[in-house]
């Protein structure tokens, strides 16, 4: 078992995947848990994940990695599994009710009063972002990025390699999967699999700004 710092140093953005190595079903179950159990503000869970493991499925995602984004195409095609992280574009009453009912079914509410005590603030938070801060979409996408963080760290901890990609045309991916009609937008893509022995990036040292710049300690 690697310790957490070893895992952080072992993980890196994989630029060349071994196309022959597939992630096991058991590890993919863990990957799904990393995404679904990721925390989100007020437990709003404003996400959906498209997971491709076939060449055909990956090719559909790779339509978003053309022209300027062509540098990401082979990463998508050679990875074992590729995930499109999608964010809701709205959270209507019907959706908010569904989250609430799920929490109820999962046994979180001893009585209707407690249920309401969660429901009202959740709506209030969403309304603040909709109406006061005017950053609802940004707020939602921040929650989705938390799931990407869980995914990257968790994947590394079970020995998987990964590459997060913002270098994709989200509009093309939205069209490819009809996401806008379903009330979602893609925000990023993560490729998962195993590094190829030829990956130049695996041999490069990590580079980060020094602690003195990154941290302020109050003691
Ligand atoms: C949100 C996000 C988007 C990224 N997009 C791309 C990308 O489109 N293509 C790529 O090759 N690397 C991409 N990267 C990789 C970063 O360049 C990399 O994480 C950074 O240089 C730090 O290196 P490390 O991940 O190897 O520690 C992305 C990383 C993040 C976190």
C-alpha cells in the first residue's frame, strides 16, 4: 500500500496510454464510486458522467478533440476508459425534489421537519447563486470539478493512470451526446488506463511552486 505522498508523486498526467491494458471491472466499480460518492455543496450532485470503454465510444468523445485540440485525440483513443464529466445547466424544482426524496429513501430523515430543514437551505443556496451572485453555472461546475479531483486522486491510489483534459471542444461533445437537450453541458474529459513505457511525461520530475509561496502558516 502506497502512502498518500508517494501516491501524489506517482500520479502524473499521462500523455501516452498503453492501448493493450484495460482497467478491470472491479477497479471500474471503484472509479464509479469515486464519482458518485464525491461531495458537493448541499449534496446537490449536479453531474452526470459518460463512460466509454469501446473504441467506438471513445471515438465519439474524440470528436471533441479535433483541430486545435488534436493533441488530445490519441490520449482519448488509447486510454482504457474515458469519462466525460457533465454539469447540470439548471436545477429545477423537480430535480431538487428528486434529490430530497433520494435522501429520504436513503434514511437520512427521521421526520418531515428535518427533511424540510435541509430542503429550504439547499434551495436558498441555489437561489443565491442564481439571483444574487449570478454564477449558478460556475457554482455547479465547481462541484463537478470536485468530483474530478476525487477521481484523479482516487484513481492514482488504486494504481490507475489518468489524464484530465480541458483541451476538448465542449460544444462538439454536447452536440454528439445531445447534452443540452438533457439539461447538461460537458465540462472536461478524463482518460484512465495505464501509462505506456514510451510516455516521456512519466520520466519528467514534478514541478510545483515552492511551499513558501503556496502556504501561509498562522501559528
Ligand atoms: C483541469 C485540467 C485540465 C487539463 N487539460 C489537459 C489537456 O487538455 N491535455 C493535457 O495533455 N494535459 C492537461 N492537463 C494536465 C496538466 O498540464 C497537468 O496536470 C499539470 O501540468 C501538472 O502536472 P501533473 O498532472 O503531471 O502533476 C490538465 C490538467 C487539469 C487539472
